[in-house]
C-alpha cells in the first residue's frame, strides 16, 4: 500500500499554555508582566521544537522543582493540538 503525503498542522494558544501552567503549578515565581510576555510569544509563534523549548525555559525560570524536558512534555501534551491533512493524488 502506498502511503500518501501527509501534512501535520500544529497549533497552540496562550489560553492552553496558561491552563497547563495552572494545572501543574507552574510560573509561580514570575510577575504579571513576565507571564504576559511569555504568553505574547506563544501567540506569535509556531509550536515547533525550538518554540516549545524557549517557552519551557521561560516557564522553568519562573517555576520551582521542574526540568525543561518535563515542561516541554506538559506543553506538548496539554497545549499543542495537531491536525493532519492527507494530500490525494
């Protein structure tokens, strides 16, 4: 069976990133301006590996007892939505 070309679309939102932070007790050491700055970055970026890392590092800087890889996992699992498009011939 021939596999068609499949396109993956990834999306995230500031609201979903905020919910991940709330649900996991993250960003407890940052102020409102820092938090909004991180969420503004989310609004303006595509959730690729680099953006996930940058947001996770920002969250790590403002959180207790976490690792960047754990935060990246939480963001990928809870804030990133994927859809797929199959290109037909």
